[in-house]
């Protein structure tokens, strides 16, 4: 099979990062543990979220660990003959300037550091994540996409892409006939092996 894989929230637990570093930055506990992004989790303005991102985003890019088993399962899927593409909407990566270059460099360095091997990478704009991820899935003829965001999963599912939805607090109400919920990277491997 041809498999698309998101990064933030799938290869990593981005919510845990926002909780930990958000408490340091905002000097308070999260307000909404079911939120998907910093502004929802800490009930802050977009400007405050932007300042938080300026302070901690590159720390996340360099130091935040992958989810347990992610690298091993990606390797096992490759060894089983599957083709894997990274299709990610990450801050700055679609910019055509030094910040965009640096963000892509950090991301690719992080993948290498944690022994992730993908056949190619498709970078998506955060503002157009749904459409860009569909474009990436179609470009690579993806059979199944692994993602965590409800809006992306539903958009892809509505457009005929099967989605393995990584279970999170913020996507509990998401369901569709083309969406299968997964609870860990071992569960990802089990579900793909059964297909």
C-alpha cells in the first residue's frame, strides 16, 4: 500500500508539548484539554499564540520526541513493502524564504535523528491543510492517510481517501465510513496488516 503520514499529532504528541511549554509561557494550567491548538487549550488570542510559537516552536522542532514505537513501525511498514510519504502541514515550511528553509531543515534533521525513513515529503500550508493534504495524497496516489486533525480527516474521507485517525482528546466526535480510529503505533501496524 501507499501510506501518507502526518507529523504533528501523529509522529509526535503535540498536545503534550503545548501543555508542558504552554504552562511555562502562560504561567497557568490549560483551560481546555480538549483543544486542538494553543489558542484553544490556553484560551489565548492569536497574537499570544504567535508569541508563544516564536518562543518555543523551534524547541519543539529540535527536541520533542516521537511517539512511542513510531520510528520502529514506520521501518516495519517499509520492510513489509509499503511505500510511505510524509504529508505535513507545519509552520513556515511552505515559505520561500530563510525561515521556510530553516523550518524544512529542522524537520528533515529531526526525521533523520529519529531514524524515520520516508520515500518523499510533501509540505502543506497550515492555512490550507485540508486541500494541500488532499493534493499530496493524490500526487502520491495514497491508499490510506494517517492523521489526527478532525477537519483534515473528514475532508480526506469525503474525497474518498481512507484515514487512520490517531486518537486524541480533540477528535473524539469525528467519525466517517472512511475513517478508522487508531490508538497507538502498534495499533496502526495491526490495522494496516489487516487491510
